[in-house]
C-alpha cells in the first residue's frame, strides 16, 4: 500500500474506487477496517490535540477528505491521486451494501435528523438492511454499551455521523468492540442526507470551496473557525515546503 507523509501524518494514496474496494475486501475477508478522513481543519487540530492525532493515525486507512489536502500534497511533491470525500465514500458503500445484503448501523446526529436521514436512505436504497441506529447524544460512560449494541445488531458497516474528535475517539476506543467490518466516520453527512443542511454544488467542490459554501450558510457559527484554520493550514504548508526545499536542493547537488 502506498502512503504519503504530510505534516507528520501518513495518508493513503488511494482513489475513491480503490478505497471502496479495500472496504469490500475487509467485509469479504471478515476483518475490520477503520477508515479515517482528514481535511485541512482536522490536520490543523491534530497539531494541538494528541488524542485526535493518535486516533486518526491508528486507523487502518486514512484518506484525504479535503481538496486542500490534495493540493498541498502536490505542492509538497507527495501527490495524492484524488480527494476521497467522506460523504461520497458513505454513499458508495450504501449503494454496495444493499445488493450484497450487508447490514449497516447509523450512529450520530439528533434523533429527528437521524430518522429523516434513514427515511431518505431507505427510499434511495430500498434493498438496504438497516441493522440498527442510535442518535449521537450520549455520555462517555455509555460508549461501551453502545458498542455492544452495535455488535448485537450484527451490522457489517458502522457509520458515525458525529463531529471530530468524538467520532475518532469512539472509533479508537470501541471500534474493535463493535464487531463490524468497516467503521467510517462521516461527520455531518447525516444532516446533509436528511436535508437539514445543503452540500455545495459540484462546481464549488471541484474548486475546493465547500468550506466557503458552508460558511455562507452559517456565518456566525463557522466564520472564526474556518478563517483561523484555513490560515493555519496555509502557514503549515508554506513551512513544510520551506523545510523540504533545502533537502531537495542538497540531494540534487550531490547527484
């Protein structure tokens, strides 16, 4: 497996099709695969949150959820083939799960949002077997019992519709206990599928401007966070480029 090291984090250089293939292989081989996703904001946060950094690094697959990460990888000469957006991977796996008879478990979001999302998913994928579901509002002391409930459901795939670092920490602590074959943290995807929030149009996605689209929807809540994390990510990339350039120059001179 080819990996790229960016900002001290190992990221798998996989396409969407390859990532889906790895997930289905894990189901077929009856082993567990924990999928982690990183975007610019998460890479910034990992610098100051050791628990999040350890949880992400402990995943079996780590893919680039953000277009900015793909662009940075190319600038830093450690290219990733493409963005593997968490919500797109989520949808691809749901589409595969129905015809294959795989059970899925949804964990996250408010109860009303979760119910709306499940209704939409069932309408879109009528063959899908929903093994179980639970909202994402629970205390840390409940995590063990929730993991056991997932295991008892017999689900093959677990989707976590929770924010970081909650979903990563749950996966690191209890992913194995759930007994599923694939654990995938999908963040705010439940809200999007439920129709509570809107995803950026494809054109915005291709330009790496999904963050701006979300900012325009919720400026008061997101403005400070996005502006600070985006600036920090640009600075991180610039520093990494400077750090790598002398090494490259020395190597060239020695040839």
